[in-house]
C-alpha cells in the first residue's frame, strides 16, 4: 500500500467517525470503538467503496472490523488511490 493510499484510508476513518485530523486511527477496532456501531460500519464501507472506486462483497464487509483489516484487504487486492478517477 502506498503512503498516499494509507493516508487516504486514515482520512476516510477520521471523516466517517468524526475524529480530529491528527487522531491516530491505526489501532481502531470495531469491537472496542463506540462510534463503530452498525450504522458506522455501513457508512465506513460506503465511504471506502466510494473513495477507492471498489465494490465490496458481503463476505468481505463482515470481515473488515479494524483499520488493520481494511488496510490489509486494500493491500492484498492492490487497491491504489492513483487508480481512482477524480
């Protein structure tokens, strides 16, 4: 994952969960983060799909429960911000 893609993913997490620009999001996990409820999950997945120009299958969506798991998914699937239009 490029630094640009990682930075964009961090920005998505901050925007969805309304966190300060300097908030560390790399250790956020759904199980221990109050704002990451069912609605937060839907909003996060929607934002990721929109930002990276991808469509996530339900089997994948339910596994994306931490910043780390999302980052790993994007890395393994070679999702790079430079490939997204706009």
